[in-house]
């Protein structure tokens, strides 16, 4: 347990929804019908009348931390005071059949922080249909849950929800625990950029000054060195939010069609700042020899430079440099880490003034 907690605390165990958008899960699920005369909270947590069954589910990442899930549950109702005055399971022979199908929406709270990527809590709401003893009722569902990620793709899930609709003998509490798996097992190439959605680059508020018109023309305000430095940092940050998502296949330097909209946005930012020059820096993982990787990283930087120059950015403002495997930003011990290290970065090198 200590070793597991130590591993989790490193922060490398994460399954990013934007790279692996599908999730499938299976596990045990309980059904505990509300008894009217009991306290709501105590009935949810404190009475031994939970009927154990199973639940399977599949979920799809939408965007901005939101996922949609569909699930199916089944159980045999043997313990419930609404149907059986005596809740002793061993004395019951006439169990009721239960099944339910529902769809739920989740908001994953771990997108609100950078630490503890293995901890994935969420609130959930949804609707569904549940049948008890062949009598079906429409349900409104609300609850919470949490995923614990042990690897990039494998985790455990616990959740609880209240299913309302139908009244006595049909409103019930539900607890669940099981395993979850992210798909595809190999992360998607150039996925929807969730971290660009998350990271908002705040434009500084600049006080507008009126132009003073004289006989010789308009006198405009000149940017101070401090303001220029701040603009440089902001432009580099904006560009690299996009550049981090330009990932390459192993031993390849081809710009993929999926990356074109990212590079188009980078070109727009560059052309909005015509007084800046830029250097495109290429990087690789540690697959292959250092000499080969140095050439490969240069090829990647050149490929990005060529694309930008063909889309309106002057070649005079662009330089390209490869660094090979010398500057990793993630561990090369994992597939995901290697994928992130096969990247480009773009920085301002000098201005034209």
C-alpha cells in the first residue's frame, strides 16, 4: 500500500480524456429501496437491506471535463421492507427481478487542478428507466463518484446515486464499485486539445490613451520595454499551448493533416506580432541513437518552419533548431511520456527593431 501511494504521488499516472476519449467499466452495484418511515440519510448509509447485482457502462468524453455515460444494471431484489416485511434474506423465497438503463452526464473535477492526476472525482446527473417485478418507471438520477487511475488506462471506480421516480417501492439508492478502462489503449494522434481549453491566457488590460492631433500629425503612445517583455511572454505562452499538441509518430517528421488547424492558429498569432522573430525547436524521445535523434529533431523543426512560411509567415522571421533527445519534459519510461517528448516548441529570439 505504501509503495502504491508513493507511485501515485509522483503525478505521472493519468488517463487524459482528450487522448483516450472512451471509457468502459463493470462492477458490482447495489439497489436499496427507500423506506418512507426511515431517515433519508440513515436509509442511504445505515441499513443492511442492499440488494447486490452488477452494472456495466460506457462513457464518451465530450469537452471541457464533461463526459456522457450509458449504463445497464441488474439485480435480484431479496431484501426490502416495502416488498418483504421481514428483511432476513434467508427467509425469503419470492425475490423480485430488477433491471435499469440510464444515461448520465459527469463533470470531472480534476481538470480544475494540476496535482493528483490519478484522483478523478465527479458529480453526475441523469435520467433512466428502471423495472421492478416487470413494472417500469422513469427515473431522475443524481449522485457522485470517483475514479482512481493506476496506469494511463486502468483504474478503479466507486460511485453512489439516488434514483427518484415512482414513489414507494421504486425510489432507490445505488452504490457501485468496479474497474474502468480507457480506450483506445494507444493514445489518439493529435486529439482535441483539452489543455488549451483549460489554460486561458489572460490579456492584460492596457489603458487606452487618446491620440493628440497636431499640425504635424498624430502622436501615438510608444510601448515601454516592460510592456514589450510582457507581450513577448504572452505570445510565447499562446503559441506553445498550441505547439505542445503537435505530436509526431516515432521516427517521423511529417506534419499530419490533423495538425494543420493548430499551425494555422500559430501563424495567425505570429502575423499579429510582426515585430517578433521566432525559432522552432525540435525534440525527440530516446528511441534510437543520439545522432539519429538530433537529425530527426532538426527535420521536425524544419517541417514546421516550412509549413508556417507557406502560410504567410516570412522566412526571414523564422529559424529552426533540433535538440534531439537532450531536453525531455516527461519520462521516456512510458509510452505517453515518449509521445509528449516527440514535440516542437516555438520561442521569440529577437525583434526587428
